[in-house]
């Protein structure tokens, strides 16, 4: 914790978690409200990368800590040069305009300080601390509870990337009940439906947007290794009663699609990491996945993905094809007769980035691969007895 002479409340706090490659800095105003955040990641020996900066301005004295109404500006940086900055003049819920950052590239990296010797780091111009900084170890008690609803300096943990929902298995358990943010009645998971099966003769399962496949714009695909074989593609969902313009009708939402590799119980879940991505850059609750621009995803044998994608897109744009088999509920299947490799497409809730969750048994073998409709699953909550 950083204190200033003559000031009761702390002026800042450093959070250090080298095991998580993380160092964070928070600054506080005179009322104990957070006004600045720096998120740094130790990506290389001896060097810290400035992943994120944020600042807040409280134009009204009675605004609480991190108020949605407070002026805010954020900066996000990536080692490959990608970057963006955006002011929110009306707060988090107002509009913003995002542009490239004006922070020189030579300020994106800083040396890793020796633990306890923070002066040089804190004096960096990126952090906006004014005056001469001289750290003195202080053993006297200081106030730990700011008076304006600010977060307590302790009880802290380092940022954690998004994890699979602990109830992913229940999402495929018929009869399990969920509440939905926009539904008045509980939803009951229907029996799991096997849509089709898919042949993966090489065991190289790629998950991607099929519209990227013909020209290779997807780059290196997200690939999960499974034993070569033929596996069922299954979906889970629930029906509900809805109303529009005074008419009541029965609707159904699909929540997730999975490739079932094994009937063994799933003991753990991991996020599939696309090639070239670095998990250490994820901020709290963020995830990696595959890009979607057509509201469609697919499972495909990676070695045949370009040819199968070409056939799928040709059939999609020309209105059909003998080697593309469509269903009435948004699935398509394409088979490469030469290799036996197959592609199966499925609808998603919209465009964006979709994480892929890989289930493994207690020996580490893959049991299932799940892609969830994030727009709907984010509204679900298990209904506890």
C-alpha cells in the first residue's frame, strides 16, 4: 500500500502476483475512490508489458467508487501492436469513440522491479504520479476502510480468465432446471438430441466459422486432438411459452452444441487456445475463442477443412449441392469422399468470439468439446432446490 504524508487514506496500492505474471497499480483520490488502474504482465524475463490503463473522473462529490456515471477512459495494448483507446464522457453506460492510442511504443514495456523497490516503476510517466517518490517502510496502522464505498485494499486476487460454467454437464442433463433472465418460468432441459455424426479420420478437430475456410482467412484454426473416429454431434436446449402481439406460441432455444468423444465422466474443463494467442494477456473474465462473422460455427477435420469449406460455401451461395446435406434446423454436413473427412455446421446466436470448452476425464483424455450459444447461456442460472 502507498501512503502520503499527512493523508489518512492510502493513495495507491500495488498488487503483485508473479505466479500469474501480473502486477497491478491502483490510485485513489482523497475520498478513497479509485481514479487510475494500470495492468502489467510479465511476458518476458525482466520486462513488463503495459496491457491496460484506465482512469476515472468524479465530477460530483457524491458519486461512489467506479460509478457508472463517472467519466472514464481506457487503453488496451497488445504486443503485436494492436491497440485501442476510448473515452466514455458520460460514463460506462454512455457512448464512446474508440481510436488508436497516442502512447508511444517505447512506453509499452517497463523493466521488472525488484520486489520492494518500486520507486523507478512508480515514477514512470504512464502512471501519472506527481512529485518525488521515496518509499519508506511504515509499520504504523493505517486506515483500511475508505469511507465512500471504495473497494478494500485487501481481500484481493489476481485477474482470472473466464472459466467454463460449473454446470456445463447439467446443460446436457435432461430434466435439469434453469432460470432465465428474460423468462418468467423455469426452463427444463429437454432430452439431448443427436443431430448427426462426424468422421474425423485424422483426429484433428478444427472449430471455426465455415465461411472463413475456402480462402484460409481464418489463419491457423483452433484445433483439438481427439482419437481418430466417428463421433455424434449433439445439441441441448429447452422450449418455453412466449407471446408476441397478443398471440401465444411455443418457442425453443438451442443452448449449446457438443462433439461427444467419450461416455466417461468429465472431471475438468479447459478453454481451447487458438494458435498464437497468449493466455497471460487475458484480463479478469476474458476468454479466447474463434471469430464468427456469419452467425455459424462448424466442426471439421482440419486436414480437409479448405476443400470441405469450399463445397459448403458453394452450396450456400448457389442454393444447394449434392454433397451438402442440410437439415430443417440449421445444420449442414459435407463429406469428402476421397478421405472420409467431414464438416458439420451449426447456427450460433450471432457474430463475435466464441470460446470452446474441452472436457477431460480423470486421466486427461478428451470426453467432449462444447460450443455454447453465449447470448443465451449468459442468461441462464441453475435452479437450486
